[in-house]
């Protein structure tokens, strides 16, 4: 092999090595670019995920706040409605209380006092001579009603005796009177629309049979019906 052949062979080897190097360098470059793109995509997806999670967190907070605000507004509306209903019911009760004043000034009031003492009539409560069944008892009334009470007391005792088949009880009219009728001058003062209070002489048993007490009992008993009539089935 002469020098020309050796030189030719060396050049071929150099070209081969150079080509191998260029191909290897190209592979490394392509691989590096692919890894870079993959890593960049992963970083982008990670940031997107963080953004989505942050958005979902804030959106959830907004939805929670909306629900809380809606619940508060709904409760406030319900309270307002209930307050309005209570105001109307109380206004009816107040109007009924004022109507009681007409009862005590009516021409049938004496008969009503008699019935309240004996406890007869269509509105029967467990408050009466018939329920006390005491041989001696105390009766308290308004000062304005004293004359009317005294005028029917004997009749009431006789009626009691007939219903119970016992002797007429001793009934002492107390000198401490029930409060007077409501006054426009002092709306907050204690008042009584009429009626009586009966008690055993030892004071252990006391039955309030005033018009105010009877109204309170009837109103409390009929309240569900009143609310149903005014506001419907839901309010009842």
C-alpha cells in the first residue's frame, strides 16, 4: 500500500468519524429539545392545574357566601313575615280587649257576674264556686263593680246551693279591689275589664275569673284556628 492509498483511507475514516459525530450531535440536540418540550409542557400543565384549583377554590368560596347571604335574607324575610303575623294577631287581641269594656258597661253585665261567680254558661272553665267547693271563700272585684256584685251575690250563692245540694257558702267580698278599667291617661297601668277573682279563705286556692283572664284562655286555645284563618294552613 503506497502513500496515496494510506492517505485516501485516512480521509475516509475521518469522514466516517465526522459523520458519526454529526449524527450523534444531531441525536443529542433532538433529544434535548424533546426533553425541553416535555418539561415545558409539564410546567405549563402544572401551572394550569394550579390556576384551575385556585379558581375552583375561589368559586366555591363565592358560592358559599351566596348561600349564606341567601339563607340570611330568607331568614330575615321569614322573621319579618312572622313578626307581621304576630303584630296582626296581637292587634286582634288588643281590639278584643277593648271590646271587653263594652261588656262591663252592658245591661247583661250583672247576669254575667252571677254566672262568673257560680260558673255556668256556654264558656265553662274550671274556675268557680262549683270548682272551689269551699264552705267559705273570698271574692274580689273591681271597685266600680262592687254594687253589682253585691246585688247578685245572694242569687249566685242560692244557684250554687241548688247545683251542689249543699248549704249556701259564706262569701266575703274583699276590700282590696281589682285594678280599674284601662285608662287613656296611663296605658301601662294595671287594669281589669271586669269579672271576679275567687279564693279559699286561706288563700291557697285562687281562681281568676276576670274577663281579661277568660279572654287570655280563649285566645290561647283558639290561636291555632285564628292563625289558620288569617294566614292559611302553613301559618297554622
